[in-house]
C-alpha cells in the first residue's frame, strides 16, 4: 500500500493551499470559488481577485488598485466595441 503524500492531499483538496503566498487561503471564501458560484466572467473574476487581496499582498494596495482599474478599462473598451455601448 502506497503512503499518502502532501502532493496527494493537494490533488484531492486544491482549495486548501495556495501557490506563492497566503493572501487567498486566509479568506473565508476564495475569489475563485466566489466567482464560479456567481457565474462571473474573467473581468469580474479578476476584479474580485485583486480587491480580495487589496491590503494583504506584498505589492501593496496601490498596485492592486491599478490592476482593478486596468480590468475596468478593458471591460469598458470591450463593451464599446462589442456591445454598442455609446455611454460616454
């Protein structure tokens, strides 16, 4: 019988660990799970991700806010091009 390893545990329970840091596993619900449960698109998911680690990431809050702003700008551009959004 093969002994269970730490990697076996990670494969079965991927939501119990995080690669590079711990800013998500400290949360009551991880951004990935929240986004999936709510059917968010990639832009919404990334905004949630960066907002969730706003004050708990080594890069600091300004970096996270710049990333959030960038995704907002990308979504605005997408809406203008693909959804005939003329609200300027």
